[in-house]
């Protein structure tokens, strides 16, 4: 067991290191999209499936409440959290549209969407980003593998080039924390 633990930790470190060596400029670009939106009365809409849905909620909660220090709340919505809306859209319109319908209804051109997909090909995340594009919103993709279909659809693709879903999600959570930190510090200064 100890050997497996060490192996998992080493895989995490290598995947994380490789991503951040290659993608720091894109993280800065993503942070600027969020900062510009929130500074101009916009909001952040986040969505994904499974563990990525939980990560969307986690990031939204850090923006709404606080990350590193007390400050006014920032407007962020995890479109994964409303089970009544998701199941209504899923049963009446189709699961592929559970996020696009919410983006069409809740989103505005000054908003930013963050779509999370470890494969980069989740149909409902693809449709959500397409809806954001059609409405003139900017988008960030927290993606895995080769970025899939979403890599070409989002404004800023953040692609963790791995086929291990657990390692991808671990890096996605780190990205989310870094984005929250950068946004909070830029908008409110370090306290």
C-alpha cells in the first residue's frame, strides 16, 4: 500500500508540474477574463459532470464567500447545484441541454462561463459553451486529455494533458484555487 501511495503522489506531482510549466500564461488570461467580467457587473457561471460538477460548486463557493480573506462576495453560480432545474431540463429537453438552457436564461454578454470536462467532450458542457458563445460571453475550459471538442470552443482552454481522470481533477482543483486567489487579490488587494 505504501508503494501505491507514493506512486499516486508522484503522478500527481508530475502531472501538476507539467501543466503549470506549460500553461501559466493561459491561467493569467483566464484570471483576467473573470476579473474584467466581475469588475463590470458580470458573473461567473460554472458547470461540469460528476466530480467536475462538485469542482464547479467548490469554485463558485470560494468566489461567493471568500477564498483567502474576508471581502465582499463575488457573483458566481454553479449550474450543477439546482437538481429540480437539471432534472426538468433533462427529462423534458434532454440531458445534453441541462447547462445550455441555464446559460441562455441566466447568462449575459458580460459574463464568463467555466466549463469543466476531464475528457473535453462532455456533450452537455459542449452545449453550454456553445450557448455562451452564441450570447457573446467569454469562456474558460478546465479540460483533460487533448482538450477534446471544447478546446476549440472556449476562449481560454486550460488543458491537463493526461488520461488519468483523478490526476486531471486534482489539477483542475488547483487551477480553481489559483484563479480564486488571483481574482480576489486583484479585486480587493491582499489583506
